[in-house]
C-alpha cells in the first residue's frame, strides 16, 4: 500500500506537468519557475542541514571500527579498520565514499531449517548500490552538454565510453540500462522480502519511483520520440545564465522529465538522500580511533545536578516507610 501511495504521487506530478504544458501552455511555469524554486530550496536546504550537523556537539570519540586499535608497539594495528591518524581517516573515508565499503561488508541474517540463524554477505545490495550511484553520476555529467557551448571534452569522452558497444541508432548508453536494472532490484527487494516490506515507508519508495520516472522519461525521449535538442539546450543555457526562455516546441514529455528532476532536487535536502553530505560529517566515520593514545575531554561541559540518595530518601520517605523499606534516617 505504501508503494502504491508513493507511485500515485509521482504519477500526479508527471501528469500535472503534461497537462499544464500540453493543454494550458504553462511552458514558463514548468520550464523556468519550478526549476528555479527547486534549486533555491536545494541550496538553502543543503546549507541549513550541513550547518546544523556541523554545529552539533560531539563530546565522545565514537568511530565505528572493525579492526585492532593502535596500542602497544608489538601489537599490529589496522589503520584502515581502526584509523589512529589523519592518513588512516582519509583512506577510510575514500573507501566509504567511492566504494561503499561498509555496505560491501554488510551482512544479512537468514533463518534456516533447524532453526538455525546463518549470517552471510549481502553483495547484491552493494552491487546494485554501486551500479545505481555511478550510473546516475555518469548520466548527470553527460547532461552538461545542455548547459555549455562548446560541449566540454569530458562529456564527449563519457558519451563515447558509455556507448562503447554502439548498439542501435541512436546508440544505446550502458548507463541507461544499468540504472533501470539497479533501481528495479532496489525496488523488488523491498517488495519481495516480507521483513523489508514491513519496515519500508513512503520515504523509501518515493525517491525510487521518482528516479525511475526520470530515467524512463529520459530514455523515452532519447529512443522513442523526437525532442527538439536545440530548444532543450536553449532552455538549459538560459537557466544557467539567468536569462531563461521556455521554447514551446520541445514537447510535453520533456517538461514531465524536467518536473520530476526538479522534484528530486527540491526533495533532496528534506529526505534520506542527504546521506550524500552526511557521510562527511558522521563522527562514526571521520574521527580517529586514538582513545588509548590520548585522553578525550568533553569540550562542552555543563553542570549536572546530582540527585543524591539522601535527597531521594527525603523525597520518597513516606512511601518507602509505608512499603517497609529500610531507611538511613527516620523523620
């Protein structure tokens, strides 16, 4: 039910854009106003949340570790699993950000006959995550051709690499297939697994369907319908230069695509997708595990009122006496 609810709202957003452009002629609204609002919310939301995290006190040294901490000279330590210096922290963060190391090492518990609880790797989830994120990154970078003239060299290089097999005409990009496959897996695992389906909320399904809608409308424009690429580039460069124009001959499917992209941009800082920025500020990842080498003192001390036993007894003496509990002093 939660999945259908999320799918319904994504469909409503796409339908509003289609009807608004095709029948009401609201090209400027969905081509200029909506993207600018989305970008403004995105920037302000990112700044607000990052500043909020940065101001949060971290009174304890709490890095998550899975290896030997540095201690005595004759005990070998693991500086990636349990980093004790800045070099180790940087290495660990790079592995986390670029290769999703903690997700790769994630384990799942399965109840076998017996009953017997068996732990094993969840590599398919890690692979789907890697494929999705890097496919999304490549697709994002490819779209820079709509915002710059001449087209940057790295965009041309990415397009050649992405269409290396030269399948079909226009050439099929591998990332278009890969991102749909990864999104399909991430969705099906939530639907098929009863435990995960029970725990999943609308905030888990909505971004999946939203990105699926973006991918499907983008693929539909590239391979199945004709889109005015010159008009799209005119709109993109106009938005970037703050001299926007909304050409009318682009087609309603493009405005559906742009509206879903704008919704994703708007939704990003308000959702779990902010883990992209949060990983850099997570104290379980960015701290050194050197509690044996130096003493950590809370830099935010505050006075704590201690409720002594004498005060406790004074407060509850009648009740304690009625219950027959021993008292240190009588009234």
